[in-house]
C-alpha cells in the first residue's frame, strides 16, 4: 500500500519556472504572425504539389480508379441539382503523397483550467503574483503539482 509523501519545493524554483513559461508564451505570441504567414505560403505550395502529384498519379495509374469503396481513387457521382463528381483519394495507400504542412497553434488561447476559462499566461501571472507576495521559502508538493498542471 502506498503512503503519502510530504515534500517541500523551493518557492524561488517555482517562480523561476513560471517566469520562464511566461517568457516562452510571449515569444510564441511574437513569432505567431510570421509562423502563420509561412504556413499560408506552405499551404499554397502544398496545393500545387497535390495537383501535380495527383495529375501524374492518375495518368500513370488509370487501373486504380474505380467506383468501389476499396479503390485507391474512388469516383463518387452525385446526382444533385448541379451533377457533381467527386474523386476520393486514399492518401495512405499512395506512397509519396505530399504531406500537409502543420498549422501553428495560436499561442495563449482561452482554454479551460478546471472551472476557469482563461489564458494560460493570465493564470500563470496570477499565481506568480501570489508566489512573489509570500514570505514562505518553500511550497508543498500539492501546490507545486497544481501549478505544474498549468505549465
């Protein structure tokens, strides 16, 4: 049977970790517009890569095009008011299919932390203010664990 462990963590160490995380969030916020612009440029290149790859693949692999669900390239005719035809491509079954660029995550977005719906930075700043006001040199492990969930 496990026993509870009672440990103390230096407050200065926790303050340093929070300050480092806030600085990291600020860097991510500053870099986000450039990352987003690069992502949009990469998506344009990706679109061109897909068009080129699919056109060459269709030309070379006409026998893999069909109407069944198991076909690598499936033709799906829709009898709607505008009469569209969709091509569904199983990208996992095609070797060398271009990979989609990864969209950068928006830093410091509102999210749920327990019952609070706030940003990670604002929550860290609140905790940092409290820790800087305390005269205690150590905090208990449960306090440290609660803050680590935010980090």
